């Protein structure tokens, strides 16, 4: 019989309800039972670490986070992994985004310390994105984020242009950027291989957990 040693949850549309909430009292009671049985609890999401942490104020320093689609892994406040794009790759991707034909394209640069948007970005969209990025700052040039590490690009555009954009990323940036779509015109650009499954595998290795000893709620 397989013993569960790790429980991993996604957030939007899974752990959270339609109002972006959950029954805290019920969950904390379940969490304490998990802790008593030495079962690890992991939050794995494409969202910003600071936003994810805000959902668990009572236990944030006791659990693990796989944030930014796997680019940032933190266990009990200890940073285990932070995978970032090189400056040259960031410049190349931005060149594609700015010069390609992608109507209504909007995007953020998601860093370790904050997410960023270039001044002039659609404010209506930014209001929505602030729900997912609790740290979000305007910039004029890329030089303003030189002291941060860019982990992900979060894009939004017309559904009709999602596939062409993803094809362009695959063709022009093979090996340096990978595009993943979550529907509704949303596309994330990540460093290849730095996805949520990779983050969970890293934690499983750290805790000596075999693949079949984890339970996922996706």
C-alpha cells in the first residue's frame, strides 16, 4: 500500500473557489493532521510567490511553494531554486513581442522580487493582474530591473493569435524560452524545463519521496 508523503495543490480553479477564497478553518484542521503524519504540503502555481504566500499567513513559513510555474521553489522560507532568463534572452524575447503582429498583446516581466510592466500598458488589464501579482511596478526601460532576476513572461492577447505567437516563440527562441497556454488568451513564457512538475520533483528528491508517494490536486 502506498503511503502519501506529499500533497501538492494548484490554486486557481482548484484549491480556491470562484471568489478566490477557501475555508481556512477547515483547511488548517486538515493541515495539522497532515503535519502530525509528516506529510508535506506544497503550493504549486503559475502565480507570484508573494501572492501565493498571502493565502497562508498562519503556515507560510512551514510549507513549500513552487511559484511562477516552477521557476521559483521555496521550502520553509529557504530558496532552493530560482531559474531566470539571461539578459540576452530577455532582450530577444522582447524584440519578438514588440515587433511581431500580435493584436492587443499585453505582458508582464515576472521577477524574483516583483513583476514589472512597461509604462503605457493597458490599465484595465493591470487591475486584473494585480490580483495575481501583489508586487507589480511600472518601468520605462529594462535597465530598471537589472538587480532582479526575470523568471517568466506573462502574456495576454487575442485568442486568435495565441497559436501564431506560440509558434513564433518555438521557432525563434528554441532552447531559451518555452510557451505554455492556460486559455483565455493567457500565455506564459518560461525557461525550458523549469515547470511545476520539475519543481515538485526537486522537492520530492529533497525529502526522499518516491513519485508514487505524492498526491496532487490539480
